[in-house]
């Protein structure tokens, strides 16, 4: 009896590992297709943080006047609007979204919006310090939906990168979201 339970567990673990591997292998293909079909970004996504990210985004967006801007959990609306108004960005061009509570949910709360808007390639703006984790999450969350991204780093202090354990934790949370639709926010 013990041997058959052991075999059954082993088979389930192999099946689960195979499914995760298959899923992870489809993401690079979906990203490659998105980059090929949409070589130029169609929108801008800025991950919340200090005023410097939104000021950078407002300046950056002036070079791409046709692109819509999404800011996920950034500055309070009054401050954010002032930054965009000062840069001459119209209210119709930017979207302030405050549903996210962390970096993983910055992506999971907006990926559906991008799909509905037929956006398949975005500029991803965040601090230089935060970019490795944002890229790991974006690769999984956006890549699983066929949305490519071009990272744009805002210089930041300190210049050390985030710890690898944070990146790994959020990579696993992103994988959990792909499989279950649950982000594991409390982790």
C-alpha cells in the first residue's frame, strides 16, 4: 500500500513539474511572437514609487505622444496629476490605477486591461534598483498573456539591486498567479 501511494505521489509530482515546465517554455514563444508582431511599444506602464518615476514618465512620454500611460499605485492623484499637467500631458492620456498592493499585483491588476485594449507591447518604467524584480514578474505575468515589454530604468539611489530572495519570491508568486489566479499577496 505504501509503495503504491509513493508511486502515485511521484507520478503527480512529475505531472505537475511537466505542466509547469511546459508553461514556462511557452512564455518565451509568446514573448517572441509579441515582439515580432509589435516591435514598437503601444503603451507605457510605470510602477508606483517616488515622484521621480512619475516625473521621468511624464518627460519620457513627451517623446511618444501617441502612447497611453498607466501608473500603477503611484503618488496620490493630486500629486500625479500635477506632474503630468506640468509636463503638458492631457488627462485623457494617463490612467492612475491604485488596485495594486505590491509589485506582483502591479502587473496582475493591469494585464487584463492591456489585453482588452489590444496592447501587446509596453514600455515598463521603474527604478534601476527595482528593475530586475519587475522584469522577472513581467516576463511571467505579461509573457503568459502574450504581452512584450521594453524596460526603461529610472536612475535610483541606492545603486544596489534588490535581494535575490525577493526576486525569487515574486517570481514564484507570479507563477502561482498563472496557475491559480491567486497572487499569494500575504507571502
